[in-house]
């Protein structure tokens, strides 16, 4: 039986958030909850519920139902309005795999589903950007795979920026703002219509407005884009000032 959709503001119902979003978060990610809470600080109508899973050991490993385990079914118990896989591996492993993952999540939870990688692609389409630069806090060869995968979606990667040393997921989350800015800055090349920050544990979302003001091009952070897409899937999108051009779309 289909559950009722989100009630309209002012209608009778239980107190608290009327829209329920779900996120499947890698266990080593410490950015998802805090950034999402900051983005929704002025949205008391939206609640977000989380379930965690452990990433496979290799970056090239695909994420599927076996990796996620019970995490989707545990989220389903909350009767969500939309759900997302809060990870970006599909950007280099393959977006078709993420489309299949979204379909399985929708079947498991009864709610429309997306992934961080698919949300980024949708965000770029909404912004009308096809020539992009990529910021990725992982190995340069993976950034090359991202460029190849994006090309299959009609996106041309005109520049990439990666760190000089390999960072673990917790190390990525602990990067100070100045190190994140140093990683981002080389991506702002003249040919780029947008800059994409891939990696939901990279805290680039907080720096988006200042870089957009400085360079005049939109910046799409994968963690920010995930929430943007979830709100659209749940029918709860509205402009949110202070977080960059994407949240003004």
C-alpha cells in the first residue's frame, strides 16, 4: 500500500518535519550529517534519516546490494519520501551501475532514489554546464576515469585537480579549509563552465559561495548536490540562500 505523501504546510498532522529523506552513508564519512544539517538549518519541515555501511577496500569496487547489507531496509522502516546513496564511486566505476543501484534502493525503500554521482550530473544539467573541471581528493588515475565516465554523459572535463599524496577517507574529512581551497583553486580554468568537487567526505560545500563570488562560475559539491536532488525527488525543493548557485536553481 502506498503511504501518503508529504502534507502541505499548515495542514493537520504530527508535529515536526513533514518531509522524510534518507541517506546511505559510508561508515568512514563524517561530513554527511553535519553538512546536511547546516544546509537545512532553516528548513524545519525536512527531516533526514541515516543508515551506514562499510565501503569495500578498493576504490574500483562497485557498490551493490551486498555491500549495503541491511542499511536500505532499515531506512525503509522510516517511510521515506526520497533516499540517496551518499557516495561517488559511480563517477569512476560507472554511472549505469548507479542507475541500477538507484532502482534497487527504490524497490527496497518504496521511495524515489538517487546517488551522489547521479545528483551531480543532474545538477550540471540544471545549471546548463557541459565543460567542467573536476576536483577530486583521490589518486590522479581515478580522476582520469571520472573524465572518461563523464564523457559518456556528454560532459567534457577540461581540467582536474588532485592532491599530491594519497589520503584516506578520514584524512579527507580532516583537511582544513585552506588545504581544501588549495586543492580547489587550480580547477578554475577559463574554459570551465562549472567546477565539480567529487567526494562526499571532502568539506568543499562550505567554500562554494566564496569561490563562486571570486570566479563567477558555479561550483557543484557532491554532498550538496545529493541533498539538492533529494529535495527535488521529495517535492520539497525551494531556494536556499548562502549555499551557492545550485541551491538558487
